[in-house]
C-alpha cells in the first residue's frame, strides 16, 4: 500500500525472517528523488513492524529525528 505524506509517496513494507518481522520503507518525493530506508528494525508482529515503517518514513519526509526501534538486537542479515 502506498501512503502519501506532504507530497511524498511512502511504501512501507515488512519481511519475515524466522520468527521476527523486519520493517522497511521506500519514499518517492515530489521532485522524483527516491530513497530506501532499508531495514529499520526487528519486531514481533507484522502490524508493529508496518506501523514503525510508516512512522519512520513520515519522520524522514518531515526532516524530524528518526524513531528508535524498540528492540536493538544483533545485526540483521
């Protein structure tokens, strides 16, 4: 699903790896510049991962500080 925020198209997504869900987001701005925020964090449920991806992407578009992932484990990979 694509969400629009301040003229930017945000596409949040989640990926499952074992028992965890990884939050990701891609942003396409009005000027055509695209940005991938990559892996944003690990979550126990798909809904929490998706919501975090949306919060992170809207913060990026607004120029606000990015939220911290509630779980900081070892590197994803």
